C-alpha cells in the first residue's frame, strides 16, 4: 500500500501543468481533422472494423452455445420430469437471440456493402 501511495505521489509530481497542457494540445491536434493529417486514421478504422466483425462472430458463437445449452436443459428437464426448464424458457432465449441478431444489419448508416450511404469526400 505504501508503494502505491509513493507511485501516486510520483505521478502527481511528474504531471506538471505544462506537461498537462502539452498533452491536451497534442490530443486536440490529433483528433481535429483540420489540424491533423487524417491518413493515420485509415489503419485504425480498418482494424476497428475487423475487430467489430470478430466480436460479432464470437458473440454469435456464444449465442448459439447458449441456445444449445437451453435446449439441453429443456431435454434433461423433460427426461427427468423436474420441469425446471420449460419450452417458454427455450423460446424466450431463442426470441432474444433472434431480436438482437436481426438488429445488427438494420442499424442506421449500415449498408450491405459496408460503406456509409453518404460517404464524405
């Protein structure tokens, strides 16, 4: 705990108002398209699009596993006769996955080709 306090004090002493102002000006220049060259955005944008596609694929796999798990619970409950899981639980799971999955292609600004409907030039 004492080391943490020392680290906090060290950072507080290192971060002078001049360094803070310099960092703020660099961030403003970097994120203002009129002041910065926007060419370095292109690799970041493509990487984020690839990451978004990867997240959609991973979460789609998780949703398929969850619907399989819900179906297995339903079958086990039917075989054992416990009625812990019923058909409405399975239907609710499938409906939620269907609604969330159906909303992905319908979000605003999304076209099947992947480009925005009104590209800025």
